[in-house]
C-alpha cells in the first residue's frame, strides 16, 4: 500500500512538471531591406581647439629716399623711341623693380594664437518610411534615399508567474 501511495504521488508530480518546465521556442526573425525617403540631414560637428605660436612685430614706417632728379635729354628720347621700333628692349619687357619696403618690423615677440576648427563627425538624419517619421545618427550623409533593414518578429509575452508559484 505504501508503494501505491508513493507511485501515485510521483505520477502527480510528473504530470505537473511539464507545465512548470516548458521549453520556450524562440521565433525566427524575418528580415528584408527597403528604402526610406530622407527628409533632412543635419551635420553634427566636433569643435577642436589648437594653440600655436606666431611672431608678431610692430611696424614702423620708413621715410622714402628722395629720387635724384634726372632729366632726359632730347637725344636720349629719340634713341629710345627708335630702339622701340626696331625691336630693342622695351620698358614693359624689363623686369619690374621691387619698391623699397615702406615699413620696418621692430619689437618682435612670440605670441600664442588659439584657433578653433570644426569638423563633421556624424549626421542626424530624419527620414520617413510608410508614413512614419524616424531619426537616426549616421556616420555618413545618405543622400536622398536611405537603405533600411526591416525586421519582423512575433511578439511573445514574457512568462507570467502563477498564483501558486514564487
């Protein structure tokens, strides 16, 4: 009789065990690719600061030297005009003479100069797919169309604890 009771109790436990220790089936993911229409693209900038040293000097004007007054004789004027007719050197062909510097740099010192640079590091993209608007941050500007991955998976509710369970 004792064996009968223990066999009955054991069979009751075995029948209840599958309800408690059920295996969960993970549904397969259905994936396809499609295109969405891009509405706007806004670059996201990174600001970089750099300091470098430059030489700064005070500039002082230099008085211009007086040119000696040089009057050209009639004979020199005639020779120069005839030389131009026969292919001699023209004044326009002569190399230009650099004017003397009008200022001199004095009191030079080294000064730190801070510069600021901005470079795009990402793009905030607004796009629409099947009437719904989305926003994503991308590494590159996608252009007019954005290739998207569509994944469809059935929703499986999480297992709920029973009233008699923990």
